[in-house]
């Protein structure tokens, strides 16, 4: 395991413009948030912290996270970078896995692989490409997050957390790793941004055998998507 404390920061809010309240929407026997929490927990790289906003409208997210027995950190609505910096500091994390609560099919192995890559290369940031859209996470050092927060005032960078770090001119060392062959399916979209996405992911998770209590391997969910496209959906 990579030296230094790791925290998984799961970004969540209810105020989605396209699909308000989606984080607590029911999907395959649980909420979207619960599926996201269980998947990143199964990576077993460090404690999960739900990082939400200080808005009263996000109080239900805190309550739901507490019921799932995970910690909560609340920070700025729009300056998500500062929210992550403060959340990492609050738990003493040296390495952060960034996940978002609209991705109920994240590959838990991605977090492990990315952390190992940071250790081996002393990089600041790592991500995988080639997984279904919405199935990777990001690994980043807390130092890089703090440095980025001190160096950029751009609203887009503050909102998207790692965009400044990933920009070539920023000077940070960033890695992009190829996804393993058995889950390399960039043609698939496994995220929830619209009502159509939510309906599709309900079918994928149900067909793939995922429940609130069972974390289905990503390979199973990919196979489920293929069955759906071939018209072989689980009843």
C-alpha cells in the first residue's frame, strides 16, 4: 500500500441542473449515493468522506451519509477545490482519491492502480483512460491540491478541482494510465447526468446483479450492458 494516509473524497450535492436530487434517487435497491459509497469503500484504500456543500438543501446528503456510517465534510458550493483541500486537511490525508456521486459503476480497482502509480513515479495526479465513461476515479496528492488552490483563481478550475493540475503548463507531473484489457470499454457510458442516464443505469445495475449490499465487478456490468444492447435484459 502506498505510504501516507489516503482518503476517498466523494463529491456530492443535490442541486444538479439537469437532474435535481439525483444523488438520492433510487437505483437497483439503493440510492445512487449508496452505490457510489459502497463501490469506493470496496477499494479498501482509505476512509470515505462525503464532501458536500454547506447549503441547507444538502442536509439530506449528510443525513444519508451518516446512515451509511461514513464521514461528511461540508464546504463551498462552487469552490469545490477549496472544499477538497479543506476536507483532505480535516482527515490528515496525504493522498486523495476523488470520486463523484453520479458514477454508480466506478471500478474499485482503479483507485488501487492509480495509487500504486503515484507511489512508483512520485507523480502529482493520475487517472485511467479507456474505462466506460464514469468508471474511473482520480488520484492526487494533497500537496498538489493545496498548490493548485494557491495558484489559480479561475472559476472553472475552482469548480472542477483538478483541471489546473492537469493543465500542461501548470508544471505538475500527471499520469494517464491505460485501463486493463478486461474493462477497456470507452464506448460505454456509465454515469448519471440525465433522466435517460438514470433509467439506463437502473437497467445495467439490475441486469449485472448489483444491489446496495453487493458490489458487482465492473466486468459484470459491462457484460450486462452488452446483454441489454442485444435485447437480453434480466426480468
